């Protein structure tokens, strides 16, 4: 093709047709420029297409992570509810319950049970560490995603850690202090009752927060799926 154009130019020069040669040369330059622009545009389209594929893939992975979180919230809420029922039964008759204790380590073990939520951060952490968070075009959606994970982290350091610490510092001591005189010791019974009541309070707070966060995860999944449909057009 290049030889073909060069031959035309040579013929025009040899024939002394300088005006036609000039017009032809300009036309050839324009043709090359147009070709470059088309190539650049095609390359841009391909780049945007690849970015969209990566964006959809990461958004889909985020919904998978959030789905995992949602199921974990539901599981812990269910277990917490069962534990509260048992603690409430104990609180109704602490003295009677203590009288039934034969082996403190086994019979009182349920008192130190505590469930801690660990969010699945695989995708968001990969996006941040790789510097690809910019692939997500919706700033509003990105803000919601970060807010969700900040809230999950706040819960882990807040109510979850409080329950864990309370189990370790308070109920472990109650089990350790338990002896054959416990059913006759008013101070021990009073401390036991207050501890049970406070743990019920903590778990109820945990359930309330988990329900809110579960709803947050569900709404975020819906927003992400809507964004995926928008990207796909």
C-alpha cells in the first residue's frame, strides 16, 4: 500500500503536476491522521470495555462477599436469640439454677459463649491495595461500601469486643469462684444474677446492631446489582 502511494506521488512529480501533487500529499496526510484517530478511538473503546469487565467482575465479587456477611449475621442472630432465651430462664430463678449445677465447668460453660462477626473483606481490600478502587465509577456507591465496612469494623471493636471481654473477665471468674457453698451465698447469687442480666443486655444490643448491618448489606447488594445492570446497559 505504501509503495502504491509512493508510485502515485512519483508519477505526479515526473509529470510536473505540482498542484495535484500537493493536493494529493495533503489528502494522504489527512488519510493517515484519520487512520490514527480511528485506531486511537478503537483502542479507547477496547480500554473502556476491559475496564467495564473488571468493574462488573469486582462488583459481582462484592455482592458475593456481602452475601456471606448477610448469612453470617443471620446465623449469629439466631444463636444469640437461643442464648438469650436460656439466660432469661436462668435469671428467673438463679438460686434454683445454681442448685442444679453439678460440674461448674460444663454446666456453666454456656455463660462464656460469645459470637463475634468477621466481615468478608476480600474484594474491597484487594481493590484498595491494588489501587483499582477507581474502577468503580459511582462515587456514591463507593462511599456506601466504605461506610458498610467501617461500621462492621466499629462493631467488631465495640459490642463484639465488649461481650468477649465480659465473658473473660466476669463469667470466667464466676465459674472459677463456684463451690458447694455457692447456692447458700447471697453475694455470689446476687453477682451471678447481675452478670446474667447484663450479658442479656449486651447480646440484645449485638442483635440490634447486627440486624441493622444485615439490612445495610441487603440494600448494598441491591444497589450494586442495579449498578451492574446500568453498566451493562
